[in-house]
């Protein structure tokens, strides 16, 4: 039996609970869309959430599960799959989510989509980390917590971590292409935290070159923040169009 606490989320009920000792939340729409679609916000629930809020108004549930600071590691992907099995049954949600990966949440969203493509309808990446050799293990980040913490989450030394290319989403992009999951990328081209050229740009270029179904919205002169868009409609309409 789940024990909930509730609070307001954009005028809708947000139910907070714990699952296997980790925080979780689900925002419930007033008029649930047929098929019970849902957004899975992999990280930073409630932050720069214009797209989330608009989809909630249109009948999507918004879901979050707290696996912060695991950097998309295999363990975190396993935890996500366990939570997916629970949340889809407990709330009767659709078998496919719309996966949102903001900043470091891009690691979770990308890796989970590659592992379980049949469980993802669309993948929305916003200023995503896709190459940990840039962040958190790149030059200029030596004094940040993640510089050493990310390799530990993968059970590796920093040296081995940086040498093992298979761990990086930018080196696994063909897996995402093979998944056929439609992709949205939103990012600033002046990102001083997560270098767009080394992360989102590389993915967009490959998606374009291979004719993958995707949309990119690049914000000229925009840094890492603010994420998302003041007008969420382009992203929302892409997600609605590709809902299957």
C-alpha cells in the first residue's frame, strides 16, 4: 500500500511517495487523455517545466523517480526498469512513456531508451550531457563533485572510465538510431557547462545524416540555463504527433 502526500503542481494534484527507499512523484491530469500517456522526467522534476505543464493540461501524467547522481550507470537503468514495471501497473499508465532528459538527465534518458526502446514513445533531450568526457570529467570541472563521482558509479577508475568508449552515449548513437524512437533536442549554442558541440550537436548531426525522425531547436547565444522554451507548443506538438 502506497502512502501519499500531496501538493499543488501547476494547479493539479502532485502525489509524492517512496518506492524502494527513493523519492517519487506523479502529477495527475484533471482529464486523462485516452491511452493514459505519461512523461517520465528523468531528472530535475518541476524545473524549466513548460513542456511538462502543457502536456499535463492536455491529459498526460508527469512522473519522476529519484535516482540523482548516478550518471546513467547500468545500476540506475536497472532501477528505472524496476520503477517502470511498478508505475505502469500501479497507475495503469501506457506501456510507452515520453522520456525527458534535461542536462545530466540526458544520460539516464538516453541509456534507458537504448536499453528499452519499446517502452519509449519519444525522447526529449534538453541541453543534454551525452559525453561525460566533457562533463563532468572534462577540463575545467576538476573541482566538481562529479569529476570523481561519475567513474565510481560505474565501478571504474577515472582513467579506465575515460578510456572505455562504450559507456558514452555519443559513442552509442547508432543504438538510438536503431531504436526508431523519435527525438527532440533543445539546447543553447553558447552552453558554457555542457559543450553543445560535443554533446547535442553531435547527436543532431547524426540524426540528420541518417534521416532519423527528429526535431532540433537551437537557441542562439543561450547558455546552459535557461532550459526548455518559453513557448512549449513546438515540442508538445511533436510529442503528440508521434504518440503511438
